[in-house]
């Protein structure tokens, strides 16, 4: 009669326990750490992802872009001068925030209902539309998102977790023709190598990437902005905080109200392709939109 090692049942039991608890462990990753659930002053940890012109690092290692520069300005004006920048994948920023690994997100993140249910957004810092990065000459003739569902020959890269991914799915683009990438560089490389036909990103990012690689890439022109359920989907970008950190968000919002839309703000963001046309609708009095932000979105 065959004999089995006495350890076999024990090993099977361990495997069963591991399989049972693993989903629970993953579920716990987004629960706040009680010791890090709220910012208590001192150094603030700001999370960002590599998506120029919203956020990126210079060759010298400096974190810059529209979101970090506006965040620095607002934090400095709020008396918060010690900032530690924490790089992460875009899709991991909110989980990292909720888990207490970072205190704030400055990454050009669009406000969406799903995200707003999980985090507290600041006043918007910009309002931008969408775009498509394509190979030079636009060989596939891509000029919108809406018609791509019927183009069985077209594949697109999308930033994992970004609004463009969700928008394309809502416009009936088959999921198997969308290729999520972890960062902009990976998506741009896929376009350059011909692995996909385009990269769906916000308009400012597309324009910047096309300017950086004019021999190989261009922004699809003309480009028709997507409309979903009869509404334009131009996005509002904002900083994000844990809901427990409402006092911190209030301090930042107080500074944003006085800063966004001023000549100083526009001079700060102009190198990244932002101008009066990308101001949020609530921007400070005397700016192109000319409204007080006290009742604006993101409150």
C-alpha cells in the first residue's frame, strides 16, 4: 500500500488557508492605516505619476509639471514647505492615498464620480479635453473616439486607470482592442513601434509628446471631443486628499482660490502648454472666466 508523507495534509491545509485569506489581504490594502489616516503636519507626502505635462521628472531629478508646480505654490502659500514627492503608477495613487502611504495626489487627476466617492478633491486647477497621439501622417486617419468602435482594424493604448480608458469603453470600443499601459512612456513607445495605432490621453499631454518627437509622432488633427450621454466630457483636474484630511484640503483650496487664474499662475503653467483656455470655470475674479471659486466644483 502506498505511503504518503505525514506532512502532505498539513501542506494542503496551509495552501487552503493562504488561498482563503489572500483576497482578504488585497481588500485590506485600501483600508487606512490608523497611524497614517490623517496628515498631522510636518512633511507632506505628495504622490504623482509620470504623465507629462501634468507631472514628470527632469533629467536632474526635479519633480515638475503643471500639477506639482501648482501644488508647490499652494502648499507654500499655506505655510507647508516640507514636501516629499512619491512616484507611483497612476492606477495605484488612490489606493496609496487611502492606505496612508501618501497625503495628497498631484498628478493631473480628473474628477469623476467614482473617484469622488473615495477621495476628497480640491478645487479644479485646469479644464482640458481629450486627444490622440498617432504616428506621423496619421496613417489610420484617426480624428475622434466615437467612431473607433466600428474600426475593427484600430487598436489603442490607454493609461491604466485613466478616464480615457473608461470613456472609450462607454463609447463601445471593445476591451480587447484597448491596451492598458502603466505610464505614458510605455504607451508612446507602443505607438512609435507600431504595436498600437494611437495613444488616448488628455489634449495637453498629446500636444507635448508630439512636440517632443515631431519626426515620428503627431497629435491627431482635427480632433472631435467625445460626447457621452449627450454631454461633453472635457475634464476638470484637481488634487486629491483623504476625506479625513478635510482641514488640509481646505487650506489648499483657500490658496487655490486666490492663485489660480492670476498672471503669476498663468506664467507658472504656460511652459507646460496651459493658458487661459484651460482655466477651470470657477477661476479667480478678473481672469478669463471671471468667477469667484467659493461655490465651484470640488468643494
